[in-house]
């Protein structure tokens, strides 16, 4: 790990701080500053426009596409200063971080000219149509199909766990466009309008009564033939690079959401006296140590990005980090529930206010199941070892690409091996 912040990045830090001081509400930096619910909603409503006017949304994008052309290290500084100020930086995660960079890398000029300005301005909200009921970790097994009909694609199938599908204007979706090709080869990456008769969105209510996830049914849904990103039947390669454009810019801030959450857990332990239990103290110390490992891992990732290293060990950093933090978070949330004891079994959230979930920002507590901040975080943590690639998948990536272990046998291979063993017996 050999990382030095260059002079231009540190000079840029001062520019970001000055802008935040000028544009955040009066008193924002004062200790104990709060906003009532109405003021907070008004701030959230206007903040995206303020970010856009300031040029901070997707600021690492090239200037010709509306960005500011920031270097990687300037992007890191931008992320750090917004995080230090507690100010939101993203307008639409799926647009800013996923489909936007994908269009930048793979899109046609016409796609860039049409979609990128609307991502920057917040005019289009996006959702991701990858997972299906029978295609999650084995994403290439997806069955949703798109067939060409004149100058349009006609899409039929089902997607699931589609976050913010009920508010999205467009879905970036993987569809099978060549059923006769090997399963990784016959897939295309399409940009599909959501506001049309052939798209039905059904929210999936979770245990805490939230419903951010949706299932989406597509019945003869249509999108223009030119809305294929990266070429027909090249969707698998396009999808695998979706997260690649801005890698590294959040490397020094990603661990901080867990740090903030652990502070909240420790505060409860001090309040109810469980901090004096030596086993609880040991588990808290272990949690703190793992957060420091995340901090160092982030710096290692950033060092590799700055040095433009592309060896297999670097390629596996994402898998290693995802596996580490998602499993840590489940462990620390179980610790939080142990510290809260019976209090953790009582719904203590207030449905009348926007409640800050430690490390996640704000979400409205559902009225009929008013979970507290940490209770909501506990529920959410259960999903984290699944989405974005299960921990089992991440272990396979590390084992095969870094350690050079044999690839995991396919189900057919396992059946053949079992039959051979039975015959030999």
C-alpha cells in the first residue's frame, strides 16, 4: 500500500469544503443540529438540484458528457468531504453509479447524448432488472426473453428484488436474445421504459413492513431496437463491467457507515450497563478491529486503482471485501440485538418522523411495524450476504482466481461422479 494524496487533490478539498459551507443549511455543522420533519423533507427535495447546479453529481465523468473530469484522487476527496459533512452526494444510485458508467463505457453516442444528461439532472430514475426467481447467483440462467419485432424489442419474463421499481422511469435489464447460444453468450443489455402497459410492478413487503424491493412482470413490453447497450448478445460482458467505472472513489469512506453504526451500539451498551460484561466488551473490540481491517482494505483497493494494477489479486479484492463486510455486518447486528436484550424485541421506532438508520441515512419508519433504526438495520443485514453475489460465490472467485483452486463441479459433473462412485462400490 503506497498512497499519497497529490497537491491538486488537497487543494480541491478546500474547494469542496467551501462549497458545502456555503450551500448546506445554516447551523448544519453545529453540534446537535437537527431539522424538523417538514424542513428535512424540503431539504431532500431541493438538494439534488443544488448538487446538479454545483456540478457534483457524477463529477468524475468526462466534461463532454456533463461531468467535471475529476481525477480518481479528486473523486476520493469529494467523497470524503461530503461524508465528513454528513451531506448526501448521490442523486440516484442506480443512475449515477451503475447504468450511467455502463453507458459511458459501452453506449453509442446517441445513447450517451440522450440518457446521460437525464441521469445528471435526475430527470430519469432507474432500477436494475437482473435477478429472476430461478436466476440469482446463477444469473446466466435467466429466462426473460427479448425478441425483435421491426424496430422494437418485445420482452416477456419476470424480474425480482428490483429495488425502487415502483418509482423508476427506466430499467436496465438483461434479456435472452439468442436462446440457441450458450447461456452466457445469448444475453443482451437493454434500456426499457417502465411507464407502459406491458410492465407490472408489485412491491414485496418485508418483515418490517418496508417494501423497497419489487417483482416486475413484463408481458409484451417494448423498447426501441437502439436501446441495446454494448451490442446484441454481448450483455453478459456489459453487465460484468457495470460497477467498474467509479471503482475506488468510495474506498476511504465505505467503512465509515459501519463505524457510525458501531458507535450507536456502544452508546446503548453504556446506557444499559452491558458494556461491563467482559464477553460483550470482547465482541465490541472484535467489531472495532474488523472495521479497521475494512479501512485498510479500502486503502489497498484505492492504491491498486491509482497504480492501475489489474492482476488477479486486485480483481479479487472486490469479492474479498464484499464477503468480509457483509458477514461482519450480520455478526455485529446480532451483537446489537444481544446488547439491547428484551428491549430489542419491542418495536420502538417512531412512524411520524424520518429516522436515520446508523450508517445508511434516512428512511421513513413504516407505520404498522415501527422498527427502530438498529432493528431495521438488523433486518437489512440478513440480505447483504446474498445481493451483489452471495458469500459462497465470492469464495469461489477468490479460490479460483487467486488461489488457483479447481473450479467448483457443475451439478451434472457431481451426478456423473456420484454414479461412477456407486458403480465402483
